[in-house]
C-alpha cells in the first residue's frame, strides 16, 4: 500500500474541487482525506494502490471544469490506515 500527500494551488476553491477529488478517489478504491487550505489551495492524502494514486495525481492536475490548477506538488509518505475517503 502507498500514500501520497498532495498540495494544489490556483483557482481551486469554490469550484467543487474537493467533491471532484472525493468522487474520483472512491471510484479508485482509495482512502484518505481532502480539505481546503487557508491560503486558498487544496490539500489531500490518497492511500491505496500506487497506480490508482498516480491516476488521481494526473486528474488533480486538471481538476473539475471550472478550476484552474497552477501548481501541484506531492510527496510519497508511509501509508496510514484510513477506512474511507472523507472531506474534512
């Protein structure tokens, strides 16, 4: 099992980005969480198969229709034991 910690900046709040992430993560059987950051970005943790996490990273680079992603950074972390994917 793998885990990635994602940081996304740009026009990513108020455009259903968190719901977009949650829906796509659930479709890929990933667990973890997503939330808005105080600086206007979005932060997420994905836990599951590496291939599925890499798919999510590519999706997050595009985001939902009304978003504009200017930067996406991520780190691979030691996997935690999440039971579901949640919006914090």
